[in-house]
C-alpha cells in the first residue's frame, strides 16, 4: 500500500522534530517500510522540496500566510496541503490518506481517496489543562471536530481520548496503540558525558504546565532535602507559564537547591537516549496526555516512570508493578513517590525495570503496524463498497470558492503590515491608528465575503461567523479603536 501522512510536524523539521506526533509518524513509517509498504509524508515546512529520509519519501510544503485569525490560517493550511496532495496523486496513486487531528489538517480532505484521522490530541482537554479559556478557542475546536467527522474512520492510541472524542463527536473511534522501535541505532555519548551528572531524576519533553513541570518544581525542595546527592535534569523546549519561562519558576521553587537543577534544550534521539539510559528514574506527571511518547521511550530503556492517574499513563503503567502513578497537580504525593523510588531495594528496582521493558515489547512494529494495516485495509474496502467517493462532502468543497478571494484579501493585509513596519519607527502613534483602522475594515471585508460566497449551511461559514467580532476585540485589546478610526 502507498499511504500518505499529512501533518504539521515531522522529525525532519527543526522546529518540532522532538514532538510525540513527529516521532509516532516516523516510527509507523519505518514499520511500514519494513513490511514492504510505501509511506509518504507531507509536512508543513519553511520551504518546498522532496527528499528521502531513511527510505521515507518526505514532501516539505511551504505555507506562509499571516492571517489575523488562527482559524483562517488552519483552514488555509488544510486547503493548501490537500491541494498539494491532489496534484501528487494525479501521477502517484494513493491507497489511503492519514490525517493528524492536530490543527485540523483533514478539514479539506479529498473526497476521492479513503482517509482516516488519528487522534494525536484533543483540544478541549488540552486547552483547559494548559490553563486557557476553552471558550476563546471554540472556533478552532469546531474546525478540529469537523475534520474528524469528515474522515472515513477515526482511531486513537489511547482509550482515554477515544472515549472523549466519541462522546463529543459521535464518531466511532478505534484504539490502536503506537509502535516503538529503535530509531537511533548509533548514540552520541559525548554530550551526556560532559555533564558528569552522578545520580539524577529526569524529565524530558515540552517544559510547561501541561506536562506537569509546575508540580515537579513544587516537589523539588522536599525531595532535594531528603537526598543530598540527587540532581534533577530537565530536557526540552521551555513553553513558559503565565508570561515567564517555566524554568525560571523551577529555579525559584528549588531555592537554595538551584545548583542541583540542570536544564538542557531539546535534543535529537542519538543525544537524548544516553540521558534516559543513565537516569535513576523518569518523572512525567502530566496533567493530561494521550499515549505518552516520553513514557514509552523511557520504559523501552528499562526505566521506572512516574506518571499520573486518569491522564493516559494507566494504559501503559501498572502502578507498583512496572512504574508508579501519582495524582495530577499534587506535589506532596509526587514527592512521596519519588522518595519511595529513590529508596527501592536494588532487586525490586531491577524487577520493575524489567517489567517496564517487557510492556514495550508489545509495541514492536510486527504487532502494532500490522494492526494499523488491518485497519487501513478495512477502511479501503468499505470506501470501495460505498462507490469510491464521498459524495456527501460536495457542499463542503463549495467552500473552496472562499480561498481564491481570501488569498487576494490577505495579500492586501500583507502589504498593509509591511507599510506599518516600514513607518513604525518614525510615526508610531499615527501609524497605529491608521493600521487599526484599515485592519478593522479588513475584517469587515472578510465577514462580508463569507456572507456573499458561502451558503448558510456551510461549515466554513459556521466556523468563521465570529471572525469579525474576534478580530475587532483583538484589535481593541492591542489599542482602543475610536468610532472615527473604525469607520
């Protein structure tokens, strides 16, 4: 089978090579190759080019449109990626397309090719646990849910998200766990060795509120006071919290123990894996997760992982047998569990580490990628039996009329931004007033365009009906707009 993966991130891209989605796609692609199939990855990138990466055909697709609304950009991104795919399949027949749920890339799915969506995250849950107001993101959430409903079938690696998406969308969601294989056969130990770490606990991933780093920070003083020789290593991109760097909060909580906290920016696997191999244990107290990639990688290296209950970890970790489960947002309980782990008898620790490694053997590609293929084949067979095209998406594709006009309007906005930056230093206040006035009219123009081009039942019209209001409120938040400026 030739299977196309459309995604906003992949391991070949500098900005997001370390994400769970990137690594899942990489591993499932390698597994498909091993079984004689042809994966093709189409990823949003800073330039457009085609190349091979370890036998995987990778298409970088450059998309740059500075729309005022994130929702508009996501719609355009889906449209552009799928247009690229449509040109590709004219000369290269494709058996199936797999879209990520993240950023709604399947919104403009092609009706003539069977497609599936893999639930990599679910924004209503993620946004809340990031500490944001879910209501502010309702248009983007609708976009993601439309993209899920437009697919021929949907799957998730975790029961937690499968159940949640089924409840919210009414779509049946199958559970297929993610594969694991050694994607870094040659490791680089030189960087790890330069730190001379001794005994340490490890967190790696996105350093932010969602992944429980605030909870770790608040547990540090307690655990450092009990274990004088212990260090704590954080590896990953700092996502910040409430306008400050997350690591600044960690350092502040560590107080007088600050010198025992080590921060390292995100690393590719050949340099990251030595840190995992030599950690005493890995601490991942996420507020919510899916089928946590960092947990899988840690257990594959025979490490005890401390995760959290009711967040997706319980699908992998059996508490007290192959790891431990703490409580969400509870630094006191986390500190007690860390103390327990750090004082485990060597024989018990070794037995738990063996059990951890044993659990991940069930994720070998010969098992898990085979489950993917069985799922794909059923979707393709059903699609063919149903005449081979999704005729019910016809009204949805009428929305594409919007994109032609939207590009023209956006070009006007790009020119306006350029003018603004050019004159910014000399005429700061005057230009602010002019820019806001024109931006306000720009948002009115888009709102009018929606009303003129799109039928009342159009999903795009429904999604973006609030654009005018959102843009106006955003502009008001930047600088007050007077009645004279806004007319």
